[in-house]
């Protein structure tokens, strides 16, 4: 008998770390993780880790022969800044990797006679605001607005949302009389901030980098202008969103892709929060044209009304609680130990 399992790809990344810790609290979850990198030792005992490449079809086939995968959290991706340096490699991981997994999940759904649930974190990068005036005029974008990404990563995310929707609504195995579709669900995240991990390769990274640098008493030159504004979210809320969407009854869902957000602030306001907690912080602004252009194309905020209505989404951490109760105390104790 194969064991019913949850598969997490890209598990060694920031969201993976937090998601594993949360899922491991329930003894009923058998969690298989996949990443090209090893897992940090503190979390590797909580799961069965497979170190390997998402693009390795033989490896995926071996996984489904050993485990009955009922849910997939597909976190693996090359983030926005990194993807601009190697766009074709990013396309391979972000699109081909996702396509292979969607195909496998669809076949598994048919085989089980029950949909495999496929949870896909998408991003504000799926949006592309044409200029700063438009960005200011439409501060809370809806899911279907301004879907004109300017980065390889954003194009990949938007397309994979569509691919997932295709596999869950339109794909038919021609030979199957009663096709069973996979159950694809996606959230578009703002920039995420964790107290326990530091991001790499993203463009919203200036926020968390500023904070972690201040806690370590290191100077930080922020790569965007002071007036740059995007939405952010504390990592516990990101995990809450993934698990909340996964747990929602399918009958209540009116979309496959939902915006979720928590708070928006400018880079200067972010700096002020950091300085409030770490008065000695040395933060300067030295915008990088390319990265500035990416963040300027992202919306100032997201309208997450549909997520609130359909599955009761509500962040636990607003700006005050994120900094005051989650980020600052945990980051402080992390670097003091
Ligand atoms: C990135 O900066 O690429 C990510 C994202 C906003 O999706 N953090």
C-alpha cells in the first residue's frame, strides 16, 4: 500500500521552511519534500526529504510509485531578480517544472478517482503597472486587472496559473470516460517577510534584507527609492493563506487564483519601522535601475476581497503586529543567540 502523502517542492526555500514546521505539527501528515538542496537539519527530521531535480521525470515517477500524493504544494521557483539573469533557465524551472508536475498530478487524479490538490503560490509579479501614475491611480488591483508582467518570473507565474486552471477545468484524458480533474488553487502573494530566513533572488527582498541587516548591526543600502511602494505579508500569514485555501470547500470557490495581502508601505516607511526597533540601524538608499523598474511595475496593493468572501481569508498580522509581535522579537533573539 502506498502511503497517502503531501508533497512540497522547493521545500528548502523560505515558504517551505515555514510550511514544513506548520504541517509537522499535525501527526496525520506524511510529508515528502523535494528540493535540489538539502533541508536545514532542524526541519529535515520532520519530513522525508528527496534531494533531486524537479525536472527529473524518472525521479517524479519514482515518487508517485512509492507514495500516494494527495496534495502538492509546488513552491519551487527561480524568483524575479535571479530569473532576469538567466531567463531561459528560469523558464525551465518555473514553467517546465510546473507543467511536468501538473501532468503528473492530473494522471494521479485519474488513477485515484479523486482529485489531487495542487496548491500554487503565485505573486504580485503577475501584474505589470505601465507607469507610476497608473500605479498610484489603481492602488488595489483585482485579480484580472493589469495582468501584463514585465519580468520572466512574472510571465512564468501568470502562465502557470493559466496552465493549472487548464488542467483543473479543461484537460480531458481522451481515453477516460469520466475524467477526474486535478484541484488547482493558487494565491498571489505580496512580498513575504520571515523572521527566521533571509530571502535570496527576489526583488521584494529589500524589506527583509533591511530588517535582518539592522538586527545584525550591519549597514544596508536599499536598492529601491524611498517612495517605492508594494504590499508585504509576514510569513505566518503566507502559511495561513496556503493552508486556508487548501482547506476551503471546493463548492465555495469562485476562482482558481486569489489575491491575498496584509499591508502596503513605502521603502521609507519600512526603514522607519526598522529604525524604531533598531535605533542604530544604518540604512541608505542607492536605487538599482533594473530592480527599481521591476518593483515599480508591481502594484501598490492588492484587493483580496474574493479570498475574504470565498474562504474567509484574513491576515493575523497587520503592520503593527507583524513588526511588533512577530518580526522584531524573533529577529532580535535570532541574532542575539
Ligand atoms: C520576488 O521578489 O521575486 C518574490 C515575489 C514578490 O514573488 N518575493
